[in-house]
């Protein structure tokens, strides 16, 4: 039995909060919140269990951050949203949107990190009220090699994820769409690529030091030396202190492939993870392969995968699940949640065996984050 | 004083006001004055490099203003427009 659950849902046109008790059978909805705003990420602060942080962009207006201390009833805008340093250089950067917000280490209440497009790292030390440029990455001498101005996804080049080692606040990982994964051991003061053996099939050298498109990384909370990565070119695992990723996606069924936006690790079982494959063939439709949605689970750290599709439409379903839109709660058995580009939210309360749709007709979903109620 | 016309997208900052007054000898100064009264409003229109955001438009006395250092005189009007594109 799980404790009560909140699902924080960010969409292309606002945010919604779904709530359930520990049974996870019925859900109440609050929303829309910020209707019409583009909400890339909504996160609850695990350190206080109540502060919500929301990355927003609004049509053609500049990007900002909203935060709530009353479970989403009211929101306050950041006094100083993430922004690059003022520059007279011709390639001066301006934040297009904040893509990811990450609570700081458990030992640092009030600290938050944010990743932006174009790739940028920002930090707040006052609970998200003001944000500072992180020069260690944004002004790194190799920045323009790692984040070339012509690189990027259809939504722009991204610093799409920040992960912090739960044992050490100074040990951080970031994922980017232009340079792959980078690691810092000095609290973001300096960074180094961490992409060995990760394919970048779109380059003449398919295994460069950097240049990969890291869609999602999962630092295992119970075993932080284990990282899973869903990359543009496949599924990988890295066990530290090693620095060579292993392509565990090679063990996926060939007809499905190992292309996906995201990967979710079981919070208590380091060998267990889930992916939601998408079609990465020819022109990259990025839909469920064959129009048949399914998750794939590994319980042996990627040596083998099993298909879990009970409850999903058996055919002619073409949705996609984006980077931040797949998550797990902390329940037993584990609950899994995914938000689809067609505005549906699907859940499993038995670790992926059975799936059911708990919400439909929302705008295109960008993020789904589970938090205790 | 400069008369400023606020688009619908920004009226959450002005408590719904469509027309507000602000002091300033340039558009930039007027936006700074607005931002002091309505925190955050300038950054939604002007990025951190001082550029007018794509698809946002500023008009000074009806003429398109391409720079925010454009000089203004007492009684001038600044019209902020958010292009209604998208879907």
C-alpha cells in the first residue's frame, strides 16, 4: 500500500494535479493551473514535502519560474528567473525556456538547480526566488564545443536534466542534447564529459568524447554508483567508478529497438528499470513501435527485457512519452505513471503488469512527477 | 509621463490594467519603471541581452520600435503587443 499520491502534470497548455489515496484506484483533479502557459516541469521539494516549483514559458513571453507553498493553490513568480550573463558577443545567449528543475541535495534546503534551452545551468539558494548563472558550465572554455549554437532538438538545444549524488552534494551529473552527459565533482565548478562508448550515429566518428544526445539519466537512489541512460541512440548502464557505458539496449527485441525518451529505475531494486520504446527507424516517427504501446522492464540490469502491455491499446495507438513524462511513486508494489503526447495519463499499480488510463483529453503532456500527497 | 498599453498576456502583472503610466526618457527606462512597479514584467518582453523577444512588438506613437534605447518625450505612447500566433 502506498501513501497518498500527487501527480504533478505539466503540459503544453498548463498544469494539473491529480490526487489519490494509498489505494491509487480513484483520482481527483485540480486544474487547470496557469492555463495557456507552457509548463515543462513541475516538481515537489522532497525536503519539505510541500514546495512546488514550476518551469513556465508563455507563448512569446519570456521564460520564468513559479513556485507554490500551498500545494498549488497560489503561485509566486521568481523575482529573478534563470538568465545568462549579459554579453556583447555575437552569440550571446538568452534563455528560451527552463526545461528541468531539480531540488538540491538533502543537506541544502532552499537550493534548487535548473536546466535550460539553450543549454544552461542555473542555481537558486533561496527557494527559487532568485536564480544565478552557473559559470562552471555556462562559461566553461569548452561550452561552445559541447553546446554548438546550431545544435539542438526541434524544441531547441537542451540542458535537459540534473542529477545529484545523494551521498555527496558536490557530485553532479547533467544531461544535454548537444554534448551528452557531463560530470562534476566540485559542486558544478568544473565539468567533464562522461560519454565513453555511447553512440552518436549522426557523426562521422560515432563514438566521440562528446556530442551525444542524452535524453535521460537515472542515478539509482539506492545504489548511486549505478546510472541508467536513455540516449538518442540506445539504452545504456554505467556502474561507477567505471566510466564506460554498456549498451544494455542491445538486449531489447530487435523489432522494437532501444530508442526512447526516458528510463525509470525502480527506487528499491537497482537491477530493475523500465523504458517506453518509440519508433526510431528511418525518419524517426517517435511513436509507439507499430502503434502498439508497451513498456519494457528489465530485472537483471539490462541483460534481458520483458514486454508489459496489458491494458494499453492493442493497435493503432501512436502516442509518445517525452523525457519528463514517465515516473514511479514509492509505493509497494511500485506505481508507474506515464503522460502521453495525446493528453492521456496511464498508470500501473503493479509494477507495469497492468495499465489503465486515468486521465484523457489533457493538452500534450510534457512532464509527470509523482510526489507524496 | 509615458502612456503604456499592456497586452492581454501581461495584464496579470498590472492587475488587469490596459493602460498605465510610467516615467522614462527611453523605452528601456519606461520598461524599467514598469518593472519596478510590476516585478517581472520586463523580462517577459526583453531578454537578458536587452533584445526584444521574438514575436513581441513595441510601438512608439504607432511606429514599430526595433530598439529599446529609442528616445521618448512626455506624453508619448508605448504599445506592447504579443503576436497572436501559435496553436
